[in-house]
C-alpha cells in the first residue's frame, strides 16, 4: 500500500487561510452560544482562546498571500 502524500500548504495558502478562518468562526460561534446559554465560564473562555489561535493561524496564511497578490496586481498596472 502506498503512503498517503499530504498536500503542501504553501501551494494553496488561500484555501488553508480560509479553512482556518472558518474554524475560528465556528469556535467563536460556539463561545457566543455558551455565553447566551450560560455555560461554564472556563469552557467559554477556552473556546475564545482556540478561536483566537485559529484566527492567528489564518492570518499567517492569508496576509502574505494577500500582499503577494496585491504586488502582482500593481506590477500589471505599470
């Protein structure tokens, strides 16, 4: 059986950035739900922390990708 080759995240930064952004939004929604329904504070704070971590991970992928894309657009104009 052949070993499974995992895709290289550096080849698709927009996809992985959006993926992590959606995970972050999911945890944020869970935290808001926990606040509304009165779940334990520790659980809600933990969800906010996880959401912030995934948001940071999304920024690590999306910011360089966005800057490179903007630079390419500027080069086409000149």
